[in-house]
């Protein structure tokens, strides 16, 4: 029987252990980053859903203001010539005020929707109270292109100093609603309504 000479085993230098420790460290750091990233994504999605829910709730305030405005216009349009603070209505708009100004919300009306308090106010876009076409009053108006089938020539109703409407124009009203959220998030929505003068 023939025997083959055996070679002594090679001495190991221990290089695999440091390499494996480095790989484990990289995997640990990656998993921590992944965990933080997924938490951030979850928080972002939660905040977006919260904002969307608040915005839908504020729309209930817009609807309440619109309902009062359309009901009043259908019943007696002359009532829209004067303020009705009990209903959150102002027949004028001070253009120096914004939705952040306290004076903008004078006469506001509060409604409760799904446990949330929503404030709204309706402004007629006019300089003065009274009829929209009264002397000295200036209101934002739009010609009704479908009224009477009349064609309005270029420049007829677009003159900056004295518009000439072929038909009764539509006066602009703005319904503004706001909600102060529990987490400090505030939502303000607006809607423009056109009602024939």
C-alpha cells in the first residue's frame, strides 16, 4: 500500500473575523436607518391624513355658509344688501384684511361638525352696503355669458372704469371657513359664489 505524504495545515491569520465584524456593523447601521425611515414615512402619511380630514371638516362650514347664502338669495335677494351678523354675513369686504386678521372674522358664525368647531363668514365683494349698482358702490361682478343669448362685444363689459353689462351681472360672494386643529394645524378654505344682482 502506498502512502502519500501529508502537508502540515496552513496557519490562519484571522482575517475573516474583522471582515465579518465590519459587515455586521454595516448591517446594523442600515437596519437602524431603515427603521427611522419607515417611522418618518408613517408619520408623514399620518399627518397628510389628518390634514385631509381637517380640510373635509372645514368644507362643512363652507356648505353651511353657502346654504344660507343661496336660501336667502332665493327668498329675498334684497337682504344681501345689508350685514346679517347673526348669520355670519357681511355685505362688504375690507380688502386691507386677510384671513389672518381678527377683523376679517367679525360677525363669524360657528357650526359644529363631527365634534369640530368650524367658523365661517360670508363676504359680498362690494365697497359699500346697499344695492350692488347704487351710486358710489363698486362690486366685483361677472357678466352672464348665457343670459339672453346676447353677445357681448370686446371691451363692452371689460372697461375698467365703467362696465356696461348686456344683462344683469352676477355679484361675487366669498365664503371663508376655518378650523383650529387639536395638534396646532389650522385649515382655512374659501369658496366663491356668483349670484345674479
